[in-house]
């Protein structure tokens, strides 16, 4: 299953974007899924995750600004990003995670988010 993130773009600081994640097949509703981002020159870090029952958890840097949701009927994962900051700039990816919140699927295409100051 190839995951693909979309919805990135250029936005001014304080703005909002909503990213989507779809799969070449379908996204299993039984799996926990996560959003990651990779800033220029840095490692890929987790932004947050959502369980099969909708429980979410976020990195401290995005708490209160980002919201992860999923529409199992549409087999789509979302990342609503508000009050964006320049440090949110990076390539965003989605992936499955295991019980230890480690990525467990193949890395698909990410989407670039650029936040200008």
C-alpha cells in the first residue's frame, strides 16, 4: 500500500492548511496512523498520531495548533494545521505506526509545507 500526502503549499505565518493522506489501496481503519515532518536538513519527526478509535496525541511543538482526524469511510487521514509558524516548514508524510508508535509502513510521497515569516 502506497501512502500519499497532499495539500501542502506556501502560507504566511499565522495561516492554515489542511493536509490529506490517501492510499493506493485503502487505509485500514484498524491501524494507528501518524503524521511526520522533515524540516530541511533535519531528521523526520513525528507530529502526532490517531488510533483506530480516534484517540490523538501530538508533539509538544504543535499541541493546540494541529488536529489529526480520519475518515474511515473515505479512507483518508487529515492534518489540520492552524497558526502556522516558520518552524513548521518541512515535508509532511503519513504512515502507519505500531504499538510503540514507530513507523511500520512504507514511506510514500510527502507534501511540502512552507511557512513564510
